[in-house]
C-alpha cells in the first residue's frame, strides 16, 4: 500500500535539530506516510543520523545529492521521488505538530479532490506571547468547505503575507499537472512557489489547527538573508521578480489574483533593492543578463512603476547602465536622509536587510551609527555588522537633552508599521522631525 503522505525534508548540516524533526513525523498517530530525507552534502553528523533512521524505519528513505545544490533542488528531488497522494515540506530544524497528519487526512477523506490543505503554524519566536504565536494570515471561512473560489480572497494582508511552503499539504498530482517545482534559487524560492501555488489552487480546505512549528535560529538560512553582499541572495530576489512576471504574463487571472501577484513582485523588487546597495559591477552585469533574459515579460512592472525606479532606469538606459544608475540613486537617497540630522546621534530601527545595508552605506560615507534598534527581544544585545542591537526601551533611561539629540532612521517598508514605530518613539519624547523612513 502506497503512503498517503510524502514528507520531504531537505538537510544540510542540521545535526542539532534533525532527530527532533524526524521524530515529530514518526511520532504521528497516523502512520500512512513516507519520509524522504534529502542530504545536501552535509559535513556534520546529519548523514549519520539520516542513515540511522533509514535502517531502523521502513518509512524513511535517504537520498544523497552529489553536490551541495540548495533547498530548491532538494525539494524538487523529493517531489520526483515521492509516491504519496499528498506532499508536505518540512525544514530540518522545524517540527510537525503532534497528530496533525491525522487531522489533515480526515479532512481529505471527506473531500478527496482537494488540491491544497492550508494549516496554521506556530512561530517559536513568539512562543511566549499567547495568540501572537499562532499564524493568523488567512480569514478562515465560517463554513469551511472545499471548492472555494480560489484562495487569494481569503488572505488578510498581501503585504505581510508569509510565502512559506511548509504550512501546506499539496496534492501530488496537482503539483505534477501544474509543473509546480521550485525555481533554481538558493533563497526566496518559497516566495515564488507559494504565489504560483495559491493562484492555481481552486479546490482547497482551511485546516483550523496548527500543523507546524517554525523555529527561528540566529544561524539559520533565513537569518543569512541579511547579508547584503551575498550574490545568491540578490539573484534569488531578482529571479522571483522575473519568474512571477512571466507567470503573470502567460496566464489569465482574476483582478484580485493579479493584485496579489503585483504585491508579491513588488515585495521581491524591494528585497532586490536592499541587496543591490553594495553589489559590485561584476554582479550587476549578471543581474542585467537575467533581466535581458526575461525582458519580454517585465512590462508587468510598469503597473508598479514609480518615477525614477528600477523599471524606469532599465527602460531608459538599458539593463546594465540602468541598474548602475539606480544603485547610485538609492545610495544617494540614503545619504540624503541625514540632511536634517544636524550632527545628532544616529540610530537605525530594524536590524533587517534594509537596516543593515542602510548602516553599511552610511558607515562607508564616514557617518557614525550608535546602534540598531529592534523590538525583537531575541536579538537584543547581539552584534550585527559590528553594531549592537538595542531594544527601543533603552531610551527610558535617557534625559530630555539626550532624547532631543537623537535621529532615528526607520527602515521598515510598510507605512502602517512605520507609523506604529514612530508612535512608539514619540512616547519616549522624540520629535517627529527627528524620525525618518528609509523608503526604497
């Protein structure tokens, strides 16, 4: 009897959490599954752990890559090796929630033609904050049923929607029929995959309970995305823009689905801008060749175009010179933020990609940055790009004169979040004119 679920786990140097991850599947009450462990040339004891589980459990299969090829390659290889009716992706440092497979299975048995089961997940970063720990990015229909008129209308906020593949159970035939394989990118591959998945899926079910525990690690792949000099990060974000533009061009979608895709493209563009800050000309030449490869599909970007943005520059000056000029523009705009700083003490709010690249540009220009500010308590006190990360409550100990001498650059791109951060800073006594937004 073939397994009902295929659980695909890409693995690279995951020895610390791998056993817990695999056991979270093996300990499920429902045993109708196979586990496909894709070892991506690990150099630690991960392969030894994989081999142990394969020898002990018939449901476990180990597949070894010849070369280190990245998570997209691993997931695609897992799909090609899978024989279950439904596929779930699990990262090797995360876990499935107890008995979630049984719950998903029961819903599929009632509605056997479901393309997609959408589950909630727990973010370990917020595990002490009650309801905030449970994902709440979909408006779950009251009378949950399959044959919904698409998934997109149920997304609460396109701008904040997380493109993560591991909160879905996906019909394998639906994957194969729609050629739903991951793009060949080292990072951001989820963003493109999930966008296509949700636009194509029509027959779906919203599962009310949590199915997944997402663990946030400082040394995880996700944390490495804040490295602005990594070519893989830059080209990954650009590839998402190109692929989704092509996907949008070649398919007919409803207006709401188009809006969703435009937002996902815009977000990936902003991510690419963040990585573009400090890339050298050799990398920019590679970016320009990728843009030329997808040029016939990129007219969709004119719907997102603003005056003097990347689309304007590449259409006016060509891809290579256009990217160079745009890079110069965003660097100059960053420096211009300090036009009214009047030698005040500079802090950068959000120790994320945009924050780190903003700091790098300003430090290269000789400006002194006091520290990063971030509301994430788990990174408080850490050192990122040689700058300390402080929680904004550090200002409670400042005198009025010290507060008046602060200048804060807020790097969050969403206006509603920027407004919340500004309100938070105003409560410490800062003046609005000393708070600016780095808007790419």
